[in-house]
């Protein structure tokens, strides 16, 4: 049975599209058939992060308007054979997304046998964001460890609980999980960002995973290959842990404490500081 996942946040720039790409690719690498849809009409970026921007011919709005079939618009990922991307329109207005149109596309994707349909939501509460969460079975709320991001995420959680189709029909609520991105234990210890425990205490949402702050995220986005493919990186391992938890596995939480650099590393640092003093 197909399940719809919305990747959402209250604030822009928290790593939502990057997370949509990595979670989708990670699920596909585990043998799931996955479609990921960009709901950010007018400001699409998912195609860039997925490295398929030059292959876009038709888009989400074309399908909704009957200007192209779903098969014509879906782009098969080059790195995961079970993964397909449905890009957003770069030129249309956000109001082009209608509830009836989005519902038909999602129903058609389910008929095509997709295990998961991932909706990459725009930030905030505008039309594209509401359309992205309307049909969700699961919500992954992406948050940075900063006060403004946490506050805005609290608002989007409230909207999920009231505006989703499940909420409106009185069905079992959307299953919400929290994904904390750009996390640095060192900066937490220095008081420069909130700890993951602080965030959990404020939002009261189960934790899906913690993604460490890393240059690798930017490098992978610029290369158009989700970081999850680089299995040696901490970012890939953190997203992998999050995916395993989503699929029901018990996985220990990593990347939330500073690593012990070891006696030799500390000794070398000490010698270096004395030499430059």
C-alpha cells in the first residue's frame, strides 16, 4: 500500500529539499519504489539537488492541467533505479496547485505501484505548503537547532494537525517525526545553538534523526548527487539511520556528542598552541 510523506518546515533554508532528496534516494536504495514531488512552484530546486535539471521537459503543473501525462513528466533518477522525480514549474503561480489536481496525481502514482510518495514542501503556510501536507500519511518536520526555526516548526505542526485530509475527515492523525539538521555538538556546548533535547522538549514530536553540520551537504547539492550515496560520510550515515528508523528499525542515535579526539590529537594541538604563543 502506498504511503505519502510530506517533508515540511515552518522556516525556509533549513535543509528541507536536501532532506527530501536524501530520504527519497535512501528509501529507493533499500528497494522501495519512490516518487518525490517538488511542490515549490516558481522556485523549484529539487531538480538541481537531484541532478536532473537538464532533463525537465514537463512538470507537476503540466500534469495537473492535462498538458502532459504523468509518465511524460516523471524523471527517472540516474543513481537509484526505483526513484522518480516530478519537478515543479518554474514559471507558474503557486495557485496553480489545486486540491483536486494534487489528489489525482497522488492517486495515479499509487496506481502505478509506488511504495512511497515524498512531497517536498515549500516553507511556511502558503498554498504550495498546504497542498503538500493535505494528503500526508507521515510528516517529517525539518528543523535547525535555532529558536526561530523551532518556533516556526511548532506552527507548522499545528497546521498539520488541523489542515490535513486525515484531520478533516477525523481519521488517525498524520504521523509526525522530527529531523534536526545542521547539528553541531561543539556549537551546542558553546551555547551557540539549541541541543536536540531542548528541541524535543519544546516540540514534543518523536525524533527521526539528527543530521550533522557538514560541508558534504553543500558539496553533494552542488554536484546533484544526494549525500546518501557517499556511504562513508557522516551525513549519509545519519540519513541512513533516519531512514532505518522510519522503516521501523531500532537504531542508536549518533552524531549528537563531541567525539573524543584521543590523547595524541590533544597533545599535538597543545604543542601547536604553545608554538604559536
